């Protein structure tokens, strides 16, 4: 009966086969170097690193310096304030991303430890 179901749905059996093959790859902890606390965070570098894991990514060029004439001092002040707010947000997001990466690393190590413990308990029985 089981063989009959597999014959009817080859896509499901292929998916199950891929799942078992990739499970062993994901169970190994990934060790990456973490920047020191004194190192300034570059969110563009972090984003490029994340995107580069699957494919090659060319970092976007920095925009050219443009001399603009503002309609008023009020508009100029508003744009400067908005720019500072955006810089602050980028810095905060970079910090949150770094923290999330550290949490993920800890979780992977804990999973590897628990898996090793489970295997040792199974070996004893």
C-alpha cells in the first residue's frame, strides 16, 4: 500500500527525499566570526553578506553628491532632520540584525548540543 502511494505521487517522495538530504546539512552548527562591540556596524556590509550567501551581489554605488537649491530654509531644515532620523533608524536596525545573528548562532549551538545528547541517550538504550 505504501509503495502504491509513492508511485501515485512521485513529487511527494522527491520532496521527502530532499528534506532528509538537507536535514543533515542544517544540523551542523555554522561558525561565523562576530564583530567586536567596538567595531562600527556597517548595515550595507551586513546586508551584502546576507544577500551574498545565495548569490553574488554587487553593492549599489553611493549616490553622487548633488548640490540642490532649496525652496526655503524650512525645507532644508526638514530634510536634514529627516536624514538624521533615517541614519538613526539604520543604525538601530544594524544593531538589531547583529543581535539576531548572535541569537541564531546560540540557538544553532543549543540545537547541536541537544541533538548530541539525544544521540548519546539513544546509544545507551
